[in-house]
C-alpha cells in the first residue's frame, strides 16, 4: 500500500525500471508498453551496446590519423542503431522468454507476461525497429553492412542460450560487442586485427558485468532450470571469476591499443593505454563494492558499467586530439 502523500507508481511500470524515467511519466500511454519492451525505461543496455561501437570508431581514427565528416555520422548512426537494435533484441528476448518471465519476480511485470501487449504485437514491434536500423546500416560501407546483417545471428540465438549452456553471457558478449567490429570497419572499410582483439576484450567485460547482473535472479533461475554464470560460479567463486574477466578485459584492450596505435607516437600510445587502465580501476571498485546477496547493490554496480565503458571513450578521444 502506498504511504499517504506518496506519488503512485505509474500503471504498468516494470519492477527494475529507473524510477522517474521518461517512458512511465511522459510518453503517450499507447506507446509505453512498446517502449518498455525496448527497455527505453532502462537505458543502461543501450549504453552497453553503444560503447564498443565508439571504442572501435575512435581507435580506428587514432590508428590511421584520419578524421572525416562521415565519422560524425558513424558516431551518431551507431547511437541511433544501438537504441533500435537493443530495443529489437530485447523485444525478441521477451517474446522467447514470455513463459519464463512470468515465473521470475523481477521480470513478471514486463509487458508480455503482464498482459500489456501480445506476442504478435511484440513481434511486429521488433521487426519495425530492425527495419529502421537496417535503413541506417545501409548508409555505411559494404563491409560494415555485411557485418551488421551477420550480427542478427547471435542476437537471434542469445535468448535460447540459457536453456542449453551455463555460459549464456558468452552469447550476450558476442552480440553486444559486435559494434566494435562494425564501427572500425565503417571507418576503415575493412576489418582489422585490433578491432577483433578489442571485440574479445568487450566480451570479457560483458562476462564481468552480466555475471553481476545475473546474481539478481539466481534463486528464481534455479527453480525454473535457467542457466547462468552466476549459478555456475556460485557465491564463493564469483569474485575469482570476476577478477579473471577484469584482467582479460584490460589486457586485451591494452593489446588492441598497442596494435592500433600509430608507430613512433609515444604520447598517443600513453594516452590510449590510459583507457583500459582507468576502466580496470573502475571494475576493481565494483568488485570491492560487490555483495552477491544484495540485489539493489548488484543493480547499481551493473548500471555503473556505463561509466566504466565511457572511460576508454574519453581517453581515446583525447588521444585523437593530441
């Protein structure tokens, strides 16, 4: 029951949505269920999809020393595309998980299990978002377009991964960091080794933050038989595995920087290395704050990875201007 004088929660609000978000308070009522399907009320996922794009683009620009007007469109196009494809992917995830979500406390309030939209309406929404994203993709070079189309495969597979593997976070990492490959290729016209190494670094980062996130659902997941790295590692071993993912993230991003940096430009290399170094310290801070039994703390730490991922963006941008 609400306390006297308290502001009532908006009708249909998802349990883990950001309080006071624009969808629940300002979006037209007819659009709210669809925006909730897209997680527009929980923007962290868009950031986590977008940031590897910006890493790849900026590192490519620093590597070849070229900054063109078209790069501004790649920067913006990746932002719009990340919002749309994150929305399409989450909608597809909710369609495939509609029966599971109704059995999990944190997800039972999502639009499909709560009856706000039907599965058919959700599918039409996923297709609409994908088509608009595809129109943006068509403005990129041919190799980047091919990569963008190929990215649909891991996006389609991911929702089913937790049914057949204890490592669904690997499949999430494959999908969520694809932008590092795409944005690098959009700038350079072809895929390069630094982008591939950066991509694998992003996958390690995804294993880090999504293992933290998955601990919120470990009890419900155990009851319904859903697999995750949080359940695989357990409470005791999770910090050790997070430390391994941290080291892999920093080491691989550092290697990508070394491979991409212009030869002989020591100052540029030092600034670039600051990106993975600062990100590593942020991830270390998350580990110090970790409490796998405090869902509020877990959600806060998961969301803090927006800031962790922005740190390399800052250093790469400074290196470009140096």
